[in-house]
C-alpha cells in the first residue's frame, strides 16, 4: 500500500447551483486532474439533488470540496458530509458559515481587535446621504457571495443606492464597506502554514470577476514585494484572522494595505479557486510546491474530519 492509498476513493465535488458554478467547475476539473496525476483514486461529481445516492453507490471514502459559494462554502455541504460520516477538505460547518457571511466575519475580527474596514448593513430604509458622508467612498457587495459577484465601488449617495439594488439581485443581505485605497494582497493558509503573499495589480477599477478569471493583463507579484518586517506582520495577521473564525485545512485571506502601510482584513475564502488564473497554486509554486503536491496537501486536511 502506498501513502496515497490511505485516502481511498476520493470524490471532487464541483459545480452546484451557486452563482460561482462556472468557476467551481473549472477549479474542480483542475483539482481532479492534479489528484489523478499524483496517483490518487479520484473522480469528479457535478453536484445535484442525487448527491447522496451517488456518494453511496460509488462508495466514496472522502471528499475534496471544490464547491464555491452558497451550498459549498457556507456549511451546508459540510453538515451533509458530516451526517454521512464522510471526511472532507477544508473548514467545518461553523467556520464555513461564518466566513461565508462577510458581515459576521468582520464582527468577529473587530471583537478581537483585528483591523478591518468600517462597514454597515444596507436596507431599503438606509439613509444613503448620511452613510456616504460618514464612510466616504464605499465598496458595496452581497454579504454571502464570492468572486466579486454583485460588487460595486461608489463615491456618492446616488451611486450607493444603485449599487445596493445591484447587489440585492444576488443576496438579501447587502453590506457597504469603507473603501481602502492602496495595495491589494491575498494570502493562502494551508494546514497551519501561511504561504507567500501575492500582490495584485489590475487595469480594472478593482479586482473584479473579469480581472480574476478572464483578463490577461492582471499582474501578480509573488512573493509580494514587502520588507521582511511587513511580510512577517501580514503573515501573522492572516493567521490570526484564519484562526479567529475557527477555520482549518486551507483558505485564503484577502487584505488591503493603505497609503500609511497599515493592513486591513477584507474576507476569508474557505474554498479558494484552483483554476489556471487562481492564486493559491501561484503562491505554492513560489515555495517550490507543484500543483500535484498542493492538491495532495489540501486533501490531507480531510483527515481533520475523520
């Protein structure tokens, strides 16, 4: 028996019904091929209503979860798999649910004194003028979506209301966050280790869906060009943010650095993308870790749920 045999038959869950279905399918296929090249007995499942029957019929031993967005990152699939007694990659039910809710994530970080931009829930009755005057330029986004879906940058009360209506098309919970101007970073955490930070440069107004998955002019600096002191500060902050939510296995923390070089936590992604445009594989490569090694390392996190 090889070391890989102990994982048994692995199902890579992908697709689903969330707004991030397209990206999930691309990520899932990349992970599946990586596992197969590494020698893991793996197969892909495009998740639908008969998932229970498929998992049982195929005698799946463990799951590599690549479901992005609602249903995959919010604790739903995690609770389902725990009920079935099937180990899975990534964070558990509570941490997944918390990280998927951007406002609850921020409230926890704030309670622990971790830096994150000021924010407010938006409703039909929000005083747009007062909020714009209080927080200045804002980022408006659905509280439970990823991949920058439904997100807008606004600078006045009229634009704020229109951005709210745009985000409401994706989620009943919408938030406005004080916009931080400066450098943008993303930092993977895998099996308790912080991987090299990546600095992002885009020609778009912000790092939106197209900049993430379609544009060819987005620039990535990895490892990020930070001093040793600032790199250590960023690494410690991201580990603290990850641990604060009770996350485990793997994830990716998004951070801004303002003009005074202060870091500000934005969100935690508990099932980051793994496409050819994705950032976790890029960070791993900076450590000399191949894609095949990376997916096996992440698969190891499923042992936390045995």
